[in-house]
C-alpha cells in the first residue's frame, strides 16, 4: 500500500520585479535562493531544538541542487513551496521542493536538493542528527509500506 506523508508548506514567496528577467518571468536563479529559504524554515519550524543542533560539530552541507522549470511565473504572482523528502540514507537525503504558482494554479518549478552531514572536527561523514531524522521521516515522499 502506498502512503503519502506530510508536505511542508512555505507560502511566503511573492514575485517582485527584482525576481524577473527582461521579459517579466522569474529568473531561474531565484528558485535556488528560495530553496534555501524553504529548507531553513522547514528545520526551524519542525526541529524543536534546531538552534542547539546547529551549534554541534555535525554540519549540513549541500552536495547537489537541480532545477526543472515547468510554467513561467511572473511579477505579482504568489508562489507556494511544497517540500517533501526522499532518498533518506544514513548520512544524507534529498529535499524536493515543488514551487506551485497560486495565482495561476500551476506548477512553476521543482528543485531537488541533496544534503549530506559531515563532522567538522573529525573531517568525515556523520549520521543525520536524531532530531532531524525523526522529522524528515514524516515528510518522506510516497513511501511503500508492506
């Protein structure tokens, strides 16, 4: 049986002129910047002791980020980011963010953001912190349960 876990919603994205290109459409760079906002908001809102987790020698690092564009967004549009998680492993996972244009009721873009954890003192990979592991499991995209 296939289940759909939680999706984290970030609805604080408004498209301003500074986000658009010469033709008035959102420049793709903005989706990368918005991805970082969504990631940070997700952890701040879901990990109860995120500030304490940040003070540890275990650090979160981006190893890859990809963008697929769908339909152009433009000045004045409101965009909602819908985050889910996939490919959870011992030291890494992917964050998947669909940027849904609320004004036009269509998908504008999707980013996939690969994250790995490293121990800054030992200079080696590290397990995902327990507090973060518990949260991301709830947001895992389309998991199979038998």
